[in-house]
């Protein structure tokens, strides 16, 4: 995919891609942390009611 190739074109992104490709546990940890943030963003925020 073009988007996959774009990740390799930018040096700062290529470093992350290589890390995640070589260290599955790092990818899973970072992904699960990000997923939890996205899924709970703005939940139960009393100031928004």
C-alpha cells in the first residue's frame, strides 16, 4: 500500500516501523496504551455535562 511505503520514506517514522517490526511486545504495549486512550477519551468528564 502507498501508506505503508510512506511510513518508510520519512526517517522519523521508519525508525518506529523498524522497532515495531522487530519487537512485537513493544508494538503491543504502545498500541494497547493508545487504544485505551482513544476509547476512554472524554468519558466520564464531569465538566462536559
